[in-house]
């Protein structure tokens, strides 16, 4: 005994509509995912820094102390959105400026200072602590933002 299937024109149309809906749903979902990924890519790149300290004692008992940004040099791309998260570890207070980028702020012990910027011009921009400026003032506490 054999079975004969009769497929009507209407069933073929229904099948095409269902197949098209499945394909469109798949395309939409993958497009939606790729949009999320590119959304993440356009957010600022986070770079973490800490305030560090070198401390030692000379042979005659004199204490030497120098504060530093760590890492001392960060490299970013021109036009790239950057978020610096500077964590205060050593030293109570570090008021700072970044010459050429118009940035200023203060990093205090146990807190995170957030600085956002997008550099439009290539160059090297010093991060200067206004308290620890040179060896006599427990510095130089200077770091560099290199924009390439
Ligand atoms: Cu400082």
C-alpha cells in the first residue's frame, strides 16, 4: 500500500512564508548581536594606574622617598576614547595636571580617580603631580601619555 501526498499550492505558499520568517529571525538575531559587540567596542578603553612609592635609607640614616605613577607611560591611539582609573595607594594626596590635554584632578589614598579623554593630536603629554615635583619634594612624580 502506498501513500500519495497531495501538496496544494496554498501549502507551498505557507511553507515559503514560514521558511522566510525563520531566515529573517536568524538574520535579525545575528545582526542584533553584532550591534551589541560594536556598541561595546565604541566604549572607552579602561587603563588602570596606581600611585607607587620608592623608599630607602642612606648609609647615614637619611630617608629618601619618591612617589611615582605606575605604569609610568601609557600608549593610546589618536581619537580613542580612554578612561584612566587612577588608584591612590601610596601617598595621601596627588593633585595633578596633564599638560596639553587640559586634564586635572587629584588622587587620594584608598580612592579611585576617573579621568576620561580623547586625544585628537599625536604627541607625548606629561602627567605631573603638583606636590611631588622634584627630588626635594619626593618626586619627580611624572608619567607620560603617549598619543600615537
Ligand atoms: Cu604626588
